[in-house]
C-alpha cells in the first residue's frame, strides 16, 4: 500500500454503515484499512473497492469484542509502516432483552467492543495524527445515547459513553488539528436489528433509514468538522424531546418502543 495518500481505518467495514463508509472514502481517493472479524469477507470487500475505485486496501481480521484486540490492530498497522489519517470506530452491536435475564458474557463483550476497543484504538492512533497536525475521528454512537434504554440497558449506556467521550476529546484536540465527529443514527437497514433480536420491535417497525444515507450524512458531517450528527428529522425530534422530558418518562417511552409487536 502506498503511503502518499490519506489512509482511513474503518472497523466493522464489511456490512451496513461501515461498508457504505468504505465506499465514500474510496470514492474520494483514500486508501483503506478494513477491520472486521472475518478475513474472507474483508478480502472480498477490499478486492471490490480496489477494482472499482483504484485505491489500495489492507485487511485486518480482528474480533474487537476480545481484550487487547485494538492494540493488535494498531501493531499490525505500525508493522506495515502506515499512518492513519482518519479513524472510523463503527463496529458495535446490541442485544434485546431484560437485563435480569441476559447473558453476562454477551453484555461484557458488548461493552468491550462498543466502549473499550473504541477507546483503545482512539488512544493509540491519536498521537500519530497530532504529530502530523491533521486527522479525523468518526465515532458511531446512536440516538440511543440520549436516553436510558429498558430492554437494551447496556447498549444504550455504551452509546452514551461514546457520545460523552467523543465530545470531551473533541474539545481537547481541536487546537491540535484533529476533528472528532459523532454519528448518531436511529433505526437503520443493516444486520444490527437482526443480531439484536429487534426486527419485530415497535421502534424498527416504525421505519428505518438506509445504511447508505446514514453513512453519507455522517461522512459529510465529518468533512465539515461537525461535532454531532443525528440522522433524519424523526430522530432529531426524538433527541430534542428528550431534553424537555423527565428522565423517568423517557425510559417509559423507550420501553414502549422496544416492546415486540
């Protein structure tokens, strides 16, 4: 991979929002480092992008829900002699069900992926960006970040962490040439709902935005150095209403939305 052009590292790069983001970066001439769990899928994705956009792609197969996987990704990139200009922390998953009955290991793995790996990768790649005086971080949170989420308690809390963490480091890094943008999508057409067991929930039955549109809005917001982007007018209305409502009320509303029909 040549190192003259800007390089974007994207986690969760083979499906959904992550895949659509890879296409946007490749279209604009970025070389890519694609990170996901399955090497075969990564190789197919990299080959497709290289052929369509004439860019170079490196693949790193890693399960970021496991401890130290973020450091292993960083060390692979360092060993390849590459400098990451833009880090996209997109990988994440949720699970639907009462906290009392959920599997503890699933919840801990979710926290590792949604929060710890994101923090680890950000911590490790920031110094290189600061050294060059230029860089972007795009962290994918969710509209879940703005309120508590009964039946998805850990997922909602993990996304609240991403939103708060991103806003804080944005302030710290703004004078060092580093932009931090947080993408907060609502229900999106992707594998998320199926994996979380939410395809029959009121929330997802009410309508979903395409992964392509969510990715485009997030990418454009990052290019404009915006702090937070909530995708879609319904989602913007929801997050605004949370500010005006008592916390107990928002939890009750979210519980209703996440009940299965």
